[in-house]
């Protein structure tokens, strides 16, 4: 056999290789927007390889329907996100107890002045949109 450049548990090898490839590509690009997209994607891949456990009560507090039909549900300890009605809900990757990766986008949760929860979706370009929970 060949000794690997990066020793890693075989179960995590694909995620580690993917993250290293993204890091190498990002280091060699001069396009700042493309580099940001690659870095955000890599951050999500790395977080997926070492999953963070968010308390069930915290996830439950985020579940519900938000403006424009965005929905969040909890299934088997994971937060699932559907960006609009009729779209398949996909699992989010926890980066912290209140910030999650959805591809290169970031979803974060915050409380408004009245104590209600708002969803902030930040695009890979860094532009945030905020949605109030309606249900």
C-alpha cells in the first residue's frame, strides 16, 4: 500500500479529501468571490465530518414556518430546511448552536425585541435576508 499524505480514519477520508481539495483550489484563485464560496463550502464539509450536537430543545425552538414559506423541522436530532413550499427539506450542518451551513449559505437564528425568533439567511456573497417566524 501507499502511505497517505494525511492520515485519517477511513470513514472520514472522503470528507477530508474534499475539504483539502477545496482549500487548495481556494488558495490558488484570485477571484475573491469564488474563494469565499470555496471557503464556506469547505467549512461546511469540515463541520459535517465532525458533527456538532445541538440540544434538542434548541432545535425545537427553531422549528416552524417563516416568511415566504421557508420551513424548518426537526428529524432524528437534525434541523431540516425547505426554502419554499414544495421543495424537499434538506439537513443543515450545525456550525454552532445558532448558525448552520446550507451549502455555502449560512442560516442563523436570533431573537427580536419581543422575544420572537427570526431566521437570517446569508448568501455566499455575504448578503443577509431576515425572515420572521409566522408559525
